[in-house]
């Protein structure tokens, strides 16, 4: 093999080694991000987010909703400061949810209740639901309540309707059926509030008459928790 050929082979090997090194570094970075999704945060932002995580652990609150909010901000390429504000808002809502539902509430119930609080449902209404739970899980009705509000059902209408159905003994399947029916009606052009009231009438009573509906007190919405 000539000297020129040897030089060409050496050059090709050098390029191949460089490409392999780059590919290896990219693969390592991808694996790090897969194992540690918060790696995309800046050092300062991550420090503040992890402090909130630690506060939740000390308080006995679930950290999954906090991580989910942080990852949502990362996926949307939100500024680090806004991510911290959003994660802190979730932490506060979890803390308020636990105060309303008590220490026996499951992580799923706390997460569902916290979501309702962030949509403006007062903690007093959650407490009213808790006092009539009769060993039943609150997760499904609270998730349905939050979804109804995000779909345009007036907050007071959604809250009072879900409360009344709960008082009448509605089961999880009733609430899920209600949610699916309202969704179809809204897509068909029915006003969200009207759709809910119409569908709620189709659910038979399985318990005593409803108590006085919860108040419609409106909390301070000065801070926007969404990233």
C-alpha cells in the first residue's frame, strides 16, 4: 500500500472515530435525560424545584404532580422562573387539598382535589364532599368536576351539580357516563352548562335528597399557576 493510500486510510479512521465519539456523547446525553428528565432545567431552576419536592416529602404530600408540572414546563420550553412558580402553586394546592380532605386521603384524591382548587373550587367545598364520603373515593368525581370546568361549564354549575349527584349516591360509573355524555353534547353544539344539567337529570338518585349546595366563594386568582 502506498504512502498516499495509508494517509487516506488514516484520515478516514480519524473521521470515523470523531463521528463515533460524537454519536456516543449524544447517546449518553439522551440516556441521561431519559433517566433524569429534570436534567434540562438550569442549575438554579432545578435547585428551587427540588427544594419544593423536598418540602412535599417532609409534609407527606405526593411529588408526582409536582414533577409532572415541571416536565410540562420543560416540554413547552417555559422560562425557568415560571416553572418554579407553577410547581410551587401545585405544592400549595396539594397542601390545601390535604387540609380539606384530611390525612387519610389517597395520593390520587389529593391530586384530583388540588387540580380542582387550582381551577377555583374553594377548599370548603371539598371539605363538604369529604364529610359525606361514606368511605367512597373522591378521585373520579373531582377529576370529572375539573374536566367539566376546563370544557367551559360554569364553575358554580359544575360544582353544585357534582355535589348534588354525590349526595344522591352517584357512583364512579355515573360520573364517567356523565362526563362522556356532556363531552358528546358539547361537540354537537350544546352549551356546556346546559349539557351538564341535561345529562345530570338522567342519573337516578341512589341516596337521600341533596344537602344545601356548596357556596360559590371565589378565591384570589391573582397568581396564574399555569406555565
